[in-house]
């Protein structure tokens, strides 16, 4: 599996203002169908509920490498763990 370079993820996280960028209407988001969950940089890849009651997040491919997607900031979306799992189930 191809991963995003760390620098790309840092830039994408900053551009997302540390929030989940998911726009999937069927996920039931509150803000104009956008998740907007505030994320903690240190919790990347954390699939479990932490002591603070929060899960982590992950960088997600907009266009997968298998379909010609490049590891760029423009092709990287930041998703909370719940949205990340839901998007990957829909593949």
C-alpha cells in the first residue's frame, strides 16, 4: 500500500485546519453535510477510543494510487476515524 509522505500529510492537516473534511451526506453530518470534527495531530491512526473519549484520524486518498492518484496534498483528505472507516467500507 502506498502511503502519503509525512510532509504531505502535515500540509493537508494544516489546510483542513485540523478538522475532518468528510462531505458524505449519508454519514449524517451536522454542518451542511460536512463532518468538521476537531482532530488531534498526535492521534493519527488511532482506531480506539482514547481516555479523552476521542478516536483518531487518518489521511485518505481522494483518487487511489491504483486509479492513478498521486501522493500530493490535493489528493489527500483528512478524515476522522469514523468517516475513514465508513469511506473504506464503501469501496
